């Protein structure tokens, strides 16, 4: 089947029915705007299965998503959407670029959950964008912006609780949203250890792509352990 799009982590193919896509999850890993490249063995399987599980969980918690069903170990069927060209980042503790930008240590709890936006533009390095600028550029409407913020915070509350029951703290994560043909905003793309920071409760051990970014070792093991906890249930 002909590829529609090959990104850094996934390949998008036409789906079996009109208005659907088949998304294939690769083992390729990139970091720092693709300046660092590598592979994480088994990552595609882990991320497909974790994303599927989390999309199902979020649907049950009032968040509409693009997810339809799993097709294979590495593939899911999703609804085709028009991606809103923003990366929607939700933060509970300081980490990564946020900590660097404001000169604070990593791991400081934020007084309130923060929703940040960056422009989806690899050539520009996905720059931070004010919501006023996104509106002025016509990237989305005011109603869509309010809806995305509401859904992002709902995802945060649901996922924080989900992971805490599994001994993991949700530090921050990136979401992408899209429009269905009727204009409905739904959660799209993926939710996986590539797109979240998860720290082990108690030890603070990193269980996400920071192990790859920072050469901490045990990358595959961390991804497998997150999958085990996600599918294994609470406790
Ligand atoms: N339901 C959907 N409908 C249409 N496009 C989607 C959907 N879900 C995800 N996408 C898009 O499919 C692509 C998935 O590929 P991948 O995550 O590998 O891209 P990427 O390398 O991160 O690049 P970028 O996100 O900058 O395009 C992304 O461009 C993502 O925005
Ligand atoms: Mg991506």
C-alpha cells in the first residue's frame, strides 16, 4: 500500500474505509529536533499498544479521539483528521526545555497545571507560540482553542490518575488535536513514552524517551516496563 506520509516515528497509509488511516509505528527514535537519531528495539510495538490502551481509556473518560481499533502489533486504524498545527504541551512539574527556558531545576512541582503551545514546524524547531499569535495567524478559532485547552486538562487529570495507580508520575506530555470533517475537535497522533515524561514514584527514575535523549541506558527495558504496567492494570 502506498505511503501517504512518513514521519520520524510513524508511517501513515490509507485505511480500509474512506476517512480512515492506518498508522504504522516504527522503532526509529529521534531527539533534539532530529539531530540525534537511533532505534529503540520494539518501540513501535510498545508505543502502538500503549497509545491504543490510553486512547480507549480517554474515550471512556470523556475525551473524543481519532482511535478506531488496533490492526496489528504495530498498526492502528484511526479516523483521518485535519491536524491543528500546534503541539499542545501539558506540564505538572518543571522539566526539559521549560526548566531550561526559565532557569529552574527539573522536577519542581508547578503551582497549577500548565498548557503550552508550540507551532508544528520542524524547520523552525517547533517554536513556542502564544495563543494570541496562533489566533492571529488563523491556525484555529477561539472556540477550538478553548476546547483544546479543556480537553488537554481533562487528559491530564485522567492520565495522572491512571499512571499514579501504576506507580508512575506524569511529569509532562505533548498532544496533537485534529478536526473531523464536521469540525469536531478530537485527540489525534499518539500518547507514548516518546511523547510523555514518566517518573517512577519514590525513586524518580525516568521511564520515557529521556533515557534515549540523555544516554541513560536501559531504554528498551523502560519502554517494556511502561507497557507492562499500562496493560497490566492498577496495583
Ligand atoms: N488521525 C490523523 N489524521 C491525520 N494525520 C495524523 C493523524 N494522527 C497523526 N497524524 C499525523 O501523522 C504524522 C505521524 O507521523 P510522525 O509522528 O512520525 O511525524 P513526525 O515525524 O513527528 O512529524 P510531524 O508531526 O512534525 O509531522 C504526524 O504528522 C501527525 O501529525
Ligand atoms: Mg510525531
